[in-house]
C-alpha cells in the first residue's frame, strides 16, 4: 500500500525510528574493520568515501552510524518516503533517486554532496536483483575519484520477508555482526569494460563480507579485532586529521 499523506508519512517515520531503536537496543552488535580509518565516526576532512552494502540489511547501519556525516541514496518511490524520514531522524543526509527514477538529478546531488560528506548506497536496490551490484556506484566512484568501502552484515537466524531482497528482520536479543572491508580504489575515466570489471570485483567483495558476517553471527564465536558496534560515534563533533589518526592508532592498540 502506497502512502500519500505527508502527515501519515511523518507519523510512520517517527514510529519507525522508535521501533528501529527499540529492536536494535536488544541486539548484541559487534563489528570488525579491515581498515579502522574507514569508520565514518572518524570524520577526516578530504577523505570522503562511498560505502556499499546489500539492501536487506539496511537497519544495522541505519541505526549504528547516524550523525557521522553520511548521506544515503534512497529511492524516489513512495515506498521510500517513510525510510527517508527514518534516515533523517537517525542523523543521515538523504538524496532521493535511483538508476530507474531520477538518476540524473540524484547524480548531480551526489556529486555536490561528495565534497563534504560520505555517501552510502544499497547497490542492489530499490528492486534488485538481490545481491547483484548495479554499475551506478562504480561509475560514481570513477567519476569522483572516491574510494569504495564494501560492507557485510548478518544476523543470527533472522526472520525473512517475502520480498525481492528477502529483507532480514533480526530476532530480539539475538546477534548482529558487521564486517567492513578495506578501501577499493576505482580508476578514473573507465570505459564500459573497465566499469564492468570493477563492478564484478566489488560485488564479489560485498558478497564475501556478507557471508563472513552472517557466518560469524550464527556461530557467535569471538573474532580477532572485534569491537562493540555502538550507535553513537566515538566522540561528538568532527575530528581533525591528527585527532582521527590518533583515534585509529588507539583502536589498533586496543585490538
């Protein structure tokens, strides 16, 4: 059912935000980063990145990395209106558009946004195919010279919605796990064959990290370098470059 009333969208956005936070508060959330400098809480000037993960796991980053200078690309379909409200309540910037609707407008907004903000995209959304990377984020990374950070998420035996992405809903008081990969550099001015080559590389990496996170969540065993995956940033406010590097070094020593 499509919702057209702005008042209803606002109400559902507030309700969805409360439900998201309430459910995620019950979970045991932990993560591993292959490169800790990729944490969006370390807002290093001039080091914006493009973060990619599959659509079915959007609740985890939506809840855990708000207020860290990240802009989400979300569909312009009516179904995305409530999600956009939730994202804004959670502290994300929002750009509306997709490869099928509003692509050129969204691209212009993302180019402008990338000068001061990280970008995060679910590259198999908004309609799939599931866990298949569209070429759009690769083109964007090549055009802007921004590195890509692939991410994988998983829950312990989640419920699954009968949707194109088999959207995952975590069981209360279960485990949620995240694995963030290292930066992947996409060269500038790629032709069609080059875009396809890097599209396949990034897709394979996101799938590998997703399977790693899902397996870790189901097993519940400790993982080298794991940290609590908390909602709030390490510190409030922006980091200078020196402060960010010091935080990365401190995390490395702790691990």
